[in-house]
C-alpha cells in the first residue's frame, strides 16, 4: 500500500486486516512482517522559513530533496543523519520521516544534539487509524506531553508519521579537523574527552583503531566563522602531543566526516553489524570484551560501531553495562532487552497507540 | 479557574493516612497541621490557593517509593513539588491531596568530567548544579529566571528553558537520565550516562509531563565547559517591526548568539526607572550576547553590528568591559521585578514563529487598547518565546478576570499564527482549559493515554494539563474504583 494523502494513510491503517510493515525508504534495515505500508506517496516540503530556522515536510519526502532545499539557503540539518545504505547493503531513497522514526544522528550529536532534539512537531496515524498531532513548528514548546520525543526513534511502532516539522541551522563558514595519529583506544577516548571538555566547541570526536592507511587515527572537528576556527584549531592542537596535524581542506573534511558518519570502514564486509551506546570512558573496555573484527568510535566513545563474526551474541559477551547494544545487521533482536519495569511501560504505551498490535509487529521487545 | 471538589472519603480518613505516612518517614518529614500545611497552599501562581491534606518531605528514593505506595493503596492524589516556583500552578494542591516535596533531596551523587555529566538528587536547585561544577569551569546550561530557587525536579517536570537556550537548548536537550518512582511505588531507571534511548524514548516524554507520570528523585544532567568569555551588545530601534526584522536577519546570517532578548517601550521605561540601567528612550531594545575568546567575540559582534546598522538603529552600544556588560543585562534581569513594582501583572509564555514577531506585537498592542489594560513585552526573541506582561490592579473588582480574558486572547493569537500556548512555564492549571484551542480531542486523547500507562488511577497531579472536562471520565473512573 502506498497512500497519497494523510486521509488515505489513516484509511489504510484503520482497514488493515493484519500486520503492517511501515516503510519510508527502506534503507535502515528494519524488518517486520505483513503487508508493506509505504509513506513515499506522502511527499513534499510544505513550509520552509529560513528566517525562522524551520521546515515542515511530509514524512515520505526524500531526504535528498530536503537537503537540496536547505543547501540553497545555506542551511542544514545539524544532527547530521547518517546514510545506512552502504553499511547495511540496502537500496532505496531515505525519507525525512525515516530519519526521525529511527532517530538517526551523526557525529555532531555530541554538540548539536540528536535527531529527536531537532524534531519540533509531528502528525501521525496511530494503530487505530486516528490522526494525531503533537508539538508544532516553534523552538520552545511545553504545551502538553512531548509525544514528539516518543515518536522519534519509535520505528513506526506507535504510529505512522505523516508529517514532521524540524529545526534547521545555518551552515558554518568554515571547519577544521585536528588529526592525531597512533593513539591506543584508551588514549584516544581520553584525548577526545579532553577536547570535548575544552571551551572550544568541538562538533565531532571519532577514533578508528585501524584507519584508512592501516594505523590508528583520532579526529576532532570544529566549525564556525573562519577566524574562530583558526584560533580554536591552534588551541586544540596545543592540548595534544605527538603526531598531531590540522586539516582545513573543505573537500577532505567533508569526505572524512562522511566516512565516520556512514561507517564506511565496514562497507561491503561480512558479518554482523552492532551499534553500542555507552558511557564514553567504558567504551575501550567494552570493545576489548566484544572481540570485534572491526571497530569505530564516534561521539567521543559514546557510540561504538562493531563488526562481529556472524552469529556472535554481543550482548552475552558484554554483560550488564550503562547503555545498550543495537543489532543492525544479524539474526539477533534489533533492540536491547529492557529492565522489567521499563519494558512494562514500553509495552503499555504500544498497546495504547497500537491496540491491534499491527505496526511493525515484533520489532521492539 | 476551577479545581475538582475534594473527595470526602479521603478527608474522612486523614488521621489514618497521616499515621501510615509517619510509619515510613521521620516525624519532621510529615506536615499535617492546618497552620503548617498552609506553607504549601500555592506556588508562584499565587492567585489560587488551597492547603493540602498533608505534605511530606522524603530524603531518599526509598522514602518516596514508600510514600507513593501508601497513597496508591489509600487512593490519595499526590502533587509533586520542587521549590514551588511554578508560574502555571503546577504544584497547586487540592484539599484531599498529599504534597510530595523533594526539597530535602539536594545532594550531588556523582560528578564525572571525563564523560561530562553530573548526577544529583532532584531537589537540588538549578543554580547549585552549576555551583557544584563551577570550580572546574563547567556549567549546567538551562537557566530559567528562577534558577536561584527552582529545583531540578520542577525543571524536568516543566521542561524549563531560560535566556540562553537559543544556543544550549532546554531541559530535555540536557537531561541524560532519571531515577523515577511510579505512583504504585515502582522505581524505574530511564537513560543514564549514555546519549540515546535503547527503545522508546520514555525519558523524552517524562520530561515536561508536569509531575503526572512519576516522581523524579535523581537526574543525570549534561554539563558543559564554560566558554572563554561572553559579551552583550545593546541595540535600540524606533519600531518593534524593525527590531523583529533585525532578529530574523541575525539568525539567518549564521551567527548563533547565546541569547537575543527583546524589550518593548512600556518595558524599557519601567525597567529603566526601576534599575537605572541607562537604557535609551526608544520603542524596541535588543540585547544580543555572544560567547568565545576575545577574537571570536569581536568577529561575531562585527557581523551582528553590521546587520543591526542596516536597519538604522537609534542606539548601538557594545559593552567594552565587564561593568558595561552587567549594566546592559541589569534592566533585562530586573524586568519582572520592575513591572511588579509599578503594577500587578500576569506573565504569559506563548511561543510564535520568529517571522511572526512584528504582526503579533502589533496585534497585542491593539488588543491591549481594546481591553484597556497595558501590556509590556519582554522575551526571548531568538526562539520566539514571548512573555507579554499584562498590567492590572488586583484590588479592583473584575480586573483579574479581565486580565485573564486578555491573556487567553493573546495565547489564542499565538496558536493562530502557528505557535503554542506555553514555551517554558508549562500548562499547569493556568492554561489547562486553553489546551483544546491547540489540540483536537484525538491529540489530547493520545497524551492522556500515556498517563493511563504510567498512572492508571490518575492519582499523580490529576487536575492539571488537560481541560477538566477532557480528563473527567478518567479521574471519576479512578474515584469509583476506589
């Protein structure tokens, strides 16, 4: 099914006889059962006010269309959503609704916030076919419960997004990357903590134990006005010893951070793909326990990408820790099991929003 | 503003309830004499008052859990209270309710600079969170005007903002995790030192739920390193429209100031008389603050002043030193006090798209004339969060009602232009009955469904947020089950 309007979408959900797989562009590796319900027919930017830093778009609008419109006004989505296609081997066109349904955030998460922090309002169709709106298109809004946050990352299990409004930000004039070579994982996480704990407004902190040239590389990004970037780059460089350089070439910076954002290091490789969200300083120890074939640290260590031999139960290897492990490619349940009282709340909310249990059934615990 | 009638069944068993509360708390943590419960009869929305059945002051998560389990078993409504600074009546009790105050829970539990978070008990005041990490040049970003007094618990309940949230976001963007007790006494942990939710973002919906889903006892908060410096610039214009256009241009130009504050003529006059800040006599005043090192500040201010000059300001004053910076902020920071000095006032909190600023200010001016009540505007212009202050005389019959009617019309205007009823103060009882102007029945139903899951008996702060008519079925079903 591919409804062309919110009313048709509501009709499709209300009339569903069995489970529905909710799908934006189908690029995020979400697998469920039942008839396919695609949002691609709900497409188009409905409002864009660059002076108010806000955009409203139908959920099925291709991400590329949103990015092109923003680019024309010198703006961007500051949360830097990743493209999952290369990593997961999926095809199709990512949609703006899918970005928020999966709460997809990139390296700039550490400074600017996550997708959920930029989602100002939603319209969605719940599991009974009722149309619901929450939030709006203003920056500050505490009017009633924040169902916007609840919908961000719900992966379509509470309702099918029909429209999103988002906050956008101006593109910075300049950027720079401090590149440190040869650090161990522990040293890298400590270095990234030092950078992120400095007054120099770091917008990215990543570490690859094996970089493109086969050696460990740690990357620290800053962005802003030209003079300010130059000043902070020198200040940051001075924080570190050893093989430290500053990269200022815009094309190389774009490519380098896309490499981190899209986890290019693991493209086309066999095995299972896991995503670990943890306390940054715990990361090296967790990685040691994981025994992964490949590792990439982002968010200063708060996000770790792992490629493991097919069928390795990462959660069993790690035991209990502050955070969670998501299985993006592999035969394990996608989401980390929750503590009993939290799981009860999650189930309760799903039962309220989708009483027939038809939306992306079985995806969440 | 109506509140539900107290339940006579609960009033009749007060002695037993108090006795049970005393069995789990020290004697000095249970307040039940009428003379003493009056201390909890209202919050900062002082027009409405009602002493609670009792007030309890637990010191630990376990005590909070014990209290809630007892109230759950007895069917007693519970009204959580941080420091009682809500402007929306969020902590207003009913006569049959127990106030659960977290004021004694103010410890710092953990400070972690490497991972940039602090874990505190929820009764700790906002400013003292920064106080705990200031020595190492870190701070907690959300800064509501009441930050000296307001508690983190209340900040989380209302998803509080502040003057600097244009750059740093509001509470929800700086909250990493909570320990929360549900109405039946169950303790849940949501989030932690990691950055995102593993499943549904329950933390996201708890933040801003006005104490209706659970009682937060501990919070993990993101802390940030202080910038090297900060400096404001003051810009005066001869019309609100031009000042509004300047705000829009600054934002569009890619400068992200930490704050853009806006004051209109009535507010400028009152605050200047009160504080002696030496503001220019003009129609609209902007205070724009930027952060960074000396060179970075200079670079940003050069861009801002260039934009400001394009709009022909009547005054452009760049602070040259700390003293001048303080003088620029002096009037703005004493604005509410200044207005209170000359009049009774009601402070509104609607948010509008920044592009609608000139139109909304013009309409407020017209409505002010129609109602015969003066309105002064002071607000966070960068994010469109307005604070119209309606001046009235509380001692004159009918003036409060007239003021509330004008307030409701202004908030409806905010919704009409694509904005919302409240940007940072919360709904409480104050805007409860206006909710149906912003939300359709299905929208409110979806929100109330969340409360059904967390608090099926509708015992936590039950008469807030939703229009009484909309929540009545749920509240009376809970009573009948009792």
